[in-house]
C-alpha cells in the first residue's frame, strides 16, 4: 500500500542549520519557534479546544534527510560511534523520514485570519514540514516507570559555558529582541552539539552555529569549558 502525505504547515525555528539543534525536544527550554499552517488547516476551528493543553505532539518530516541513503543501523551520539538498529533510535535518517516531538504550546495566535502556534523547547530546523498536530495527553503519554534503554538518562551536560566581555555585550544588545538569548546559547552549548568525530579532533578548537539571524562563535578552552567569543549578525540567515 502506498499513501500520499501532504504537509499541513511549516515550522519556523530559531535553528537555521542542523548544527546546534538539541537532540531531543525539551532539553533547551528557550528554543522557540512557530508553526504556520496551509489552508484549510489555518482556520481557528481546527484548533478549538487546543488552548487547554500545555504541550503538543508535532509530527513532521525530516526534510533535510530526504536524500540520505537509508541504513538499517545508525550511530546515535550517546553510543560514541557504536551502531544501533534504526528502530532503537530516533535518528533523522529513517524509513519514511517521519519525526515526532513534544513541545510546549505557548500561544495560539490568529494573524490576518490564519492560525499560528507559538512553540517552545523544539528540536526542529527552520522549514521543517509539519504533517500533524495532536495534544500531549499526560495520563496516557507520560509513563514515569518506563525503561529508556540506552537513552534512559538525560544526556550529560559536558561543557561549562562562559561569555567573553565582547560576546556578553553583543548578547545584551541582541537581547532586546531575544530576551532569552544568553540562556539559549548556554543551554545548547552545555550539551556539546559537536558530533563525536569533531570532539576527537584536538586541533579543532573553534566552531559556531546560527541562531535566528545571528552567528554564534565559540572557542573551546579545554575538554570541559567553552567560551562564547562573538555573537554577530549573519546576513545570510533568515530571521
Ligand atoms: N524528537 C524527534 C524524534 O524523536 O523524532 C527528533 C529527534 S532527532 C534525534 C533531532 C535531530 O534531528 C536534531 O538534533 C537535528 O539534528 C535533526 N533535525 C531537526 N529537524 C530536521 C529536519 N527538518 N530535517 C533533518 N534533520 C532534522
């Protein structure tokens, strides 16, 4: 059986590139975005009753993995290079490229007669196609005594983060537009967004990532410490 799926909307995210996106939702609470919907799903009656839910399931397409060749095993970041079965992971490169994330629903807004959902704690790239939205229902979705296999615990916070004087001043300036910017950068970095192979390259001390329209430049001081050295406007990044 084949079944055609048409996206109902698009995610607009603070993450403009894959590097730096948290590996699961909720890890970086200050990661914000919004979802725009296509007709007829942009009408307010489709969302009637949703405001009472604090969180939603977003089902989406890993659209940036679409051209990757499918493999039955993948290397999850936690397993430091060891291969695991694709169905034991939540890796983007998977059959049908479907993903699902629980995110906080901050606000349901009607903008020019079209619904926009404001969401928080996301792990999604700008432009991610949305397939469906469902309410997160705690009595069925939260299972406190469930076993989490090799991913039972939250990922380790590997890096302590500091800001240079220059970066601090820049964050204060951009903070007028993005009040949680310092927290956002700190929380992304403390989980160390670098893939395992990059962590092993001793001479690769500088790296960076895009947030909103900003280029965040980092220097690794040692294996446990990273310093934000600069936060500058990047004219190539979409806001
Ligand atoms: N919570 C979702 C799930 O379990 O299906 C996604 C988990 S997946 C491990 C999260 C990673 O997917 C992010 O760190 C980012 O690298 C990647 N990602 C996010 N949006 C994507 C997109 N539209 N296309 C491809 N990869 C994406």
